[in-house]
C-alpha cells in the first residue's frame, strides 16, 4: 500500500496512519479477513504494491486503532484483552484477535468486540454477527466455553435528538449490543465455506463478488413528468411505473427514468477496483467513467 498526503497533513498523523497494525498472526486467514469478499482479498494480495490511498481517508481507522491500543494496555480483573487465538480448519490455520474476553463466575467467557463507527453502521450491519461467531468458533477449538457475544459500539456521530425520535437508533453513544449465538453446526459450516471460497480465489479462480458484497443499490424506475425536476413516483419495476402512467389523464407528459443499480462499494470504497475484472465489466456495460 502506498500513501499520498494531498491535504499536507502533519507528519505525525501521516506516520500513524502508515503504521498499519492489522495482522492475521501466523495464520493463513483471520476472522475479519474471512469476511472480506474473496475476490477483493485475492486482488489485494496480488496488487498491494500498486494500491494508493490518501491518508485523509483513514482518519476513522486511526481512531479505531487508538481504541485497540488503549485496550491492549489495560489490565482489569476478570478480563483478558487483545488475545490472539489460533485453530486449524481443514488443514488451514485460522486466527482471531479478540478485543476483550470477560470471564464469568462459572468460568465461561463473554467475547466483546469494540467498534468505532457511525450510528448508521450500528443500525445496518450484518457482519458483526458473523465476526463474533467466528471468534466463538476459534475459542471453542481452544477449549474456551463462550456464554455470550457483545459488540461495544463507540458511536462518533450519535445524536440525542435522533435517539428520541427514531426507532432502532442507538439509545446512547456507548452502546452495548448483544449478538445472537449460532449453533455449532451453522458456524462450522460457515467458516469452512468462507475458507473454501478464499482458497479458490487465491488460486486464481473467479469468485465474483455478490450483490451484497458490492453494496448494490436496487434499480428503480422513476416516473418523471414534463415541467418537474423531481420524480412523481419511484417504483421497483417497469410494469408498475407504466401502469401508473397509464392511469394518469395526461399520460403523454410522463416518461420512465430507469435508474440502474449502482455497486456503491465498488465505486467508492474498494481499494482494488482498478484491478478488478468484475468492476471493469460493470463500467463497460454502463458507460461508467
């Protein structure tokens, strides 16, 4: 990874960003690494020396790293912090660095993961459940009994006003969230399938990113009316849009604007998009620059 400094930020910030603390230890994959799209992970390994990013884009990653450093230096009774555990899965070595393990009176542990994020990330996230259950799977292989899973959300844009008016909004800026525990069979099947996909991608086989992994926005069909800048109605299908227009007295003044789905992650949040054949195909088919 190469870093630029387009905003001419102070050197201490630049050096702190460049000091990447992520590690999978002495393992082929980490718990968080398994959750990355296999194609993205393989491309990153192949083109890491050619990837460029500006340090200004890494501010909140820096905050997250700071939280982990604080935890690592903290000692408290009945808590184990920043311990990396290993296990073997179908001949592949897997690791997971668990932020905090809270030892219970019966000897079991509640695994906690600390996240520095926006409120939207708390309300619209399905990776936490997967990540924490992978940690549980690794802990189980190390003969650690896990009785609970939690995410400790540190919400950087929390609003008291929004908490009072929006259903599902985090009630406090430090929000402890209990995570469902999967069955042993479900998590073992999930881990093995993720490893299989990553191994396939690493060996050069095409494992295309799914629509969910690409953060694909659903395509929409907007009914536009002559003389109006905003859509009259927006529908999920062309049939619905055309049926609506047919029912209007001035149907001839309406048209349908087909708004194609956009892979938001590919366009704005993927470091390897310039090397991705799937994204290249999308750009060609959609005349996207």
